[in-house]
C-alpha cells in the first residue's frame, strides 16, 4: 500500500470531524432529521475511506486510463481526479477545483447554520419559519448538505460518492415532501401562501404575500428543517 493510503485512523478522525461539525450546525431532533444526517455521514465515510484508506477509484481507473492521464497514480495528488483531467501540475490544493470546493463547502455549512437559527426561533414562537434563507427557498438545510457534498466532489471525486450524490438528492427531496405535508397540516393557509411564493430548492427573490399584504419571511417548510 502506498504511504499516502492505509491511514485508517485519519479516515476515522476526518469522518468524525465532518459529522460532528454537521451535527453542531444541524441539531437533528426528528427521525427525518436523523435520516438526513445519516445520509450525509455515509457520504463522508465513503469519501474519506478513499481519500486516506483504500483508493478504489484510482485502482479501477488507472488500468484503462493510466496511459491517457499519467498523473492518475495511487498517490494523494493522484486522487484529485479533476486536476488529472485538466493536466494540472501544480499543488493540487491550489487548483481551481480545490479552491472552488472551499467556497462551496463553506457556503453549505453557513446555509445549514443560518437556517437552523431561523428555524429554532420560529419553533420557540410557534410560528411558520419564514425569515432569513427561508425567504428565498423552502429547504435551505437540505440544500446546504448537498452543497457540502458537491464541494467535496469538486476536490476529490470517487466512483462511490458520485453514485451516492444523486441518490441522496432524491432522498432529501422525499424528506422535504414529507416535511411539507406535516407543516401544511399545522399552518394551513399560511403555508399554502408561502409554498406558492417560495420555491423548494432554487433560491428566488422573495415575492410579496397575498394573504398578509406584506412580505412573509420564510423560515422552514417544516417543524424542524
């Protein structure tokens, strides 16, 4: 095994750090919340297993792509597959993909944290969460998780995580619909007006409320996310 891999304590440490970091921002309570965090956790474990444990993707690709992409080797630098594709020869941690990943990952965690604060405030006051990022989209925390995972894919794509990402996107979409049905039973007309104005996942400039005669600031489509 190359000295860049087989570092299983590092796999455990990095996975734990990312999961605990997400937990501290997300504050899961319901079964649905734990499912969302569980999917994210599985993605992180799969990612760091290939990043520091066993480079399965490199082994599978190097045999038939090695002659075309000489940098595709079982080294830490070789694991940055997008760099190999564009022929980046500098420090892999300074490549365009790697730098972009920092912004996307940071933005995802920021979105999860800010959305939770708005949601927590709404729950304490027994109202529909409609402020902050919820004014722009109904499920900012789910989008935040997807952004963090997409950010990691920018710097270290692997076959397992590339397959997991769309699966988790579908899982989050189903959780979001379940959440919306729950909230609709609690807030009725207010929720209907909010859902009409605010998209699920793609941010859009807040529209003016027709029921309140003023802008309704969305907080969360559900009681917890």
